[in-house]
C-alpha cells in the first residue's frame, strides 16, 4: 500500500471516530449534578455540624472548669457575706474575701491579695451574651481582661428561668442581665454562708435554646459558722 493510500485510510478512520455532541455533554453534566449535589450538601452539613459540636463541647468544658474553680474559691472564702454587685461594665461581680496562705491554691501567702472576684462582662457587640473573668483582687472596676483579670469562658446566656435577681445586691440594679448568682448569700444560725450559682452556656447564639446549664449551691467552708 502506498503512502497516499495509507494517508487516505488514516484520514477515513479519523473521520469515522465519533465525538461528543454538545447535547450529550450537557446530559452528562446534568446527570453528574443530580448525583453530586446531595453528596456535596451532606458533606457541607456534616462539616457544619461537626464545627458546631466542637464549639459546644469546648464551651461546656469551659463552663464545668469555671464552676469547679469558682467552687474552690468559694470554699476557701473567709466571710459571713458573699456580696454580689453590679459592675461598671454592665455585668455583675461576686467578691470573695480570702485570707492569704490559708488556701495556697487560691491565694498565696506572698501575694498580698485579700480576695478573689468573679465577674461577667458583656460579650463585644452583644446585649444578651456575657464573658466570665476571674481576678485576684477586690477592686470592682478591676475585673477586666485589660486590667489583669483571667478570661474563663464566654457564651454565658440568660438561664431558662430568666436572669435571676439577687435581693442582696445594693443598690438594686434596674437590669439583671449578666447575673449568674441567683440568690442572696444565706447563712442561718450555726451553718456556713452559701451562695447559689446558675451558669448557662449557649455556644450558638442563633439557637439560644440549645444551651447547657449548670446550677449549684456552694458553701464557704473556710468561714466561721453564723
């Protein structure tokens, strides 16, 4: 077979090879879209839920740690009253008088600190969520991260029963938003002063009902009986 004949045969073979038409390509793309869209949607939803679950678990873990640390501080407090006051930041502060050296895990003997404060401060840009801080001091205006307070947790939201009003808070505030100590400290004769804590965490502000609430009543074990 001559070169011209071979070229002719190859040319006929090329022309005989059928390609894909535009309609066929559109059909294939449509089928792929139908098959892949649910898979992609499921994948994105799973990633979103995983991210939310991680934030929720972190917030709950921080809340448990915060309550455990607050319990230790209150146990060590040496006072007949455990005052709660509205702070200048728009939240509330619990002041715990401590004797340096009696509870080294709370206040070291060489620290010169006479108390511990726990305070709530509004979350930046929000009027319904608060952050919780702890400060080795008793200065009401000092419970702020910029002034040395230790950040403990955020996403503190209104408890299921609403923000509690503490009857012992003077002067009585007009708004109880941010208060997590629902009752006045109690100290009946022969018992130790105690105070209640209601710590409610909402990791997702878009779903406030998906919360995690911790409640406790803690006694100042290092105080004298009333």
